[in-house]
C-alpha cells in the first residue's frame, strides 16, 4: 500500500437533476446517514473520504452539485474532475431522460482530452420504492451499453443498497484512466488547454 502521506487524489462529480438523491447518496456513502427531510442543495459542496482500493490509499473528493447542474458544470473548479456519476430517480422518468443531456453538457463544458474513455457511472436511485418505479432495469442498462458499456447500479441511499459498490467501481475506473494517462505521458493535465470559462 502507498504511504498515507501520499494518497492518490481523485475528484468525482455527482450529476443529476433536482431531487434524484445526490446529497442523500453522498451522506450515506461518507457518513452512513440518511434522512427523509428533503433540502435542496444550493451551489456546490464537496466532502473528502479516504479509502483503500486495490491496496492503494485514495483521497476521494466528491462534488455535490446544486439544483441546476447545467450552471455548475461550467465552473473552472471542475476542470480536473477524474470521473462523473450520473444519477436519476427510478420513479421519475424525466430524470432518466435528463442524464443524456447532462453527460453531453459535461463533455462539452469540461472538455476532457479523452471523451470516449472518460469514466462515467450511472446510478438508478431509490430502488427501494418498488411500487412507484417507472424506469425498468432494461432501459437503464440499454442506455449504458449504447454510450460505451458504462457501469450501471441500482441504488438506495435510504436502504444503503449498492452505494459502496458503486463508488468502488468509479474509483477503479478513474484510477485505470489515470494510469493510462501516465503511461501515455499525459499526466500534466487531464483536460484540453482551452479554459472552460472561454467556451
């Protein structure tokens, strides 16, 4: 394992429209807490969690975006994001339709050098609400396969279903990409020289 003084710093962005459970997923993963009291995030916030993945110490910074993620993605602070988690609510079909737009907007505004290889993961959240589900598993999996075999997890922040597994998967994907960039001599910057603010 790498020394604790030099953890691998990875940054992950959570993207999804209002009410899909981004903050609840974040709190469940980091704090092991869940509340039914809904409070909309304002602006952006991040938490950091250290974990061991494949015998390496990782310092994971997770960004929780606000109600309007389309405005947030354009911020220069996200030009070094290593991976993106797309989240939708299984009980609201529109939130599923929105993840495609969010992904495209992310790729345009953040402009990674390797858009086809950039790590995304999809979380179909609130799987505990079986009676009100409107987006079938097949739909989610087909969408993920269509854009390049993106990992897909059905999650519940309330019941702590697949939360840890999903973050382990996204961290591994980000580490593989980072290793690939290093092997190809592209470790100075993950992104194009054009600044996000210039777009």
